[in-house]
C-alpha cells in the first residue's frame, strides 16, 4: 500500500507550492513509511508515499518516461507487469528500473476496475486536487469542510457512503473502472468508464469445466500476488475464502507463508480454532491475537484513519490483525471479496426466492395486501433471516431494486427521521472528528486481495 496526492491549477504559470504539496503528502505518511517523492511542473504538483514491495531500491516515485515529459504517481501493484514490460520493450520503450510502476507512465488519473484502491477528487474553477485519502484534500485550503446531507442520510441508511459521494459536499470518489482527463488549456474535465462487467452468460462449458477454470484462475492470481521482494503473509479466519487462499499459496511455496488471525474470548464469536486447524494442516507459521475489552481505546485511532463515517462491526478486529501482520510482513493476502465474486452471501439465495415469488404475485396484490401486512407485522430481529417475515413481506411488496436496497439498509426511514434532527445535523457538521478514513486497515502493510473480483467475474 502506497499513497498519492497532487494538484493542478488553472494558471499554468503559477509557481510551485512545495509547502502545500508537503502538507498533502504528510497527511498520508502512514501509507508509505519507506520513502516520499515530489515532482513539480507548470501548475502541477505530484507527491508519493512509498511502501516498497518490488524493486526496493529502484521503484521510487514520481517516475518519468524516457525523456521525463510524462510523470506518474501510482498506488497499487501491477501483477502482470513483467509481461507488460516485455511488450513495451518490443515497442521500443527503454526502462530504467525493475519497478512495476514504470509500465504505467502513459496513464492518466484513473482508478482500478473494482475500486480496491481509493482515489478522492476535488475540483473547482481554479483547482483540481486528488489523493488516496480525504485527509490529503483537507490539507488544502481550497477544500470546504461542509457536510453533505445526502451522504449523511446514506450513511445512516447503509452504514457507509456508497457511489462516488463522500461525507463532504464537493469532494468525490473517482468511481471504479473510470479515468479522469483534464484538458488544462480549456480547463475541461472529463470522466469516462474504461471497463464494465459483462453479464452475458457463457454456456459453452460444463460444470466440471467451470470448476477447473475457476481453480486455474485462483492459482494464477495467487501466484501473481506472491510476487514480492519482501516477506508475504495471509489473513486467516478459518472460513472458506481465506482458507482457500492459504491452501493455494502454500501449494505454490510451502515455506513462504505466515498466517495471522484474530479471535475473541467469547466462544460464540471466536474463529481461532478453525484458523488454527487450517494453519496446522498447511504448516504455516501462525500468529494470533485475542481482542479484549480495552480494544475500545483504539477508537480515537480509527477516527483518524477512516476518511469518513463507516459502520463496520469488524473495524477493530481488522485493525488489530493488520497491526499484528505488520510486525512480521509487508504484504498480506486477504480473502475479502470472495462472497461477492462467488455468490457466498446467504441473501443471494433469499433474493432468488423472493424474485420467483414476486413474478407469481400480481403487482397490485404485492403493493396493497402484502405491504399492509408487512407494516403490521412485528419486527423480530432475533430470528434467523429466513424467519423474519417482516423483511420478506416488505421485500415482496417492492420492486427488485427497492427490495435490494431494503435488504442492505441498516436503519430504515422512520429511524433515520428520528436521527436526523436539527441537533444531530448541527453537531455532526461541526466536528472535524467525523473526517474518518475508510481505507486505513493495514497502515504498515500492503493488503493483496486475490479475491478474483476482476479475473473470475470477467
């Protein structure tokens, strides 16, 4: 994990502002403790914070092309950089380093296909600012700290701020699979999508062939994530996703991997026995830690590291296991995204059943009778989800998109209405402590996610 920041001013003759860029870069020093760099051009400043993974000596940024007419700062890792390097060399490009970043110098401001790496943007009539975290933008005096009412409502609804919005009005996230282009002469800014999921079904393969194809992709992507010039580890919960990653990683290099787990004293929540069994089976060097009540003291740190309000019950355990891993390795593999890529959430099956019922029932019946019964039905959150008839009846009364939103909603409209009183508005809009950063789980190590979110979904 690295960090980037930068600015572009409409006046291309504006003198370089090294102090301003330093403040923006210093705001994310935790993302890159191994080094920093800056580059200035006509009205432009680029900054980089480095966590060195590949080409430890030569991969410093910003990095230029052969004649230094193009510069790049890059947060991420290009797992097929060796193949790209060979292709570019055939086309006449001359490389100065062995870094994966050097194959990227001809790209613009862009975000990866599934949004694993964050990228925040602010623009007005004079400035375009960007950075890996909101803190980089807030270090610039041009960025107002005005809370967005719409984003706050989204947070109270979903426990997060989805889409390209942020908690601050006027500051946005560059959407996944998008590239932003600035034409400096005319100050026109264009954002366009460069990749889209393809949901066209492919029925040319049998089920056994699909299984083998998925297994091949898993082997391929884990192998790519193991390419590093520093030690590599893996988060291990004992569940299917992380266990599958550990199994494949140890199959490719049995002596390479260290595994890290977090647990609880309460047996109901503790997954350490499962993780320990997997670690013993595959012979990894296993390290684990127990979350105790005093972990609540970490909350001030979390409010600093999160860029904006983000309600996640696993925030503290994830922070702790990341901190644990950073004491031993610089790169950790994670099974995050497996449920999304492979349909692992139980609600997917419930959604399919609801969709079948929705097609059988007339719309007028769903909108009147079922909606009325849903409003009157008691809310029984302590029951397993399939038995929570209030949610099922409500979803059946709605169209598919609204039913999906209702399933993901943490706090529904009546509760939000009570929360969003004038006192809450005034209190939240006046507290800088609400500037909390979502992308700060593993501050001293790079998290690799061989979750196949691109390779398998594609």
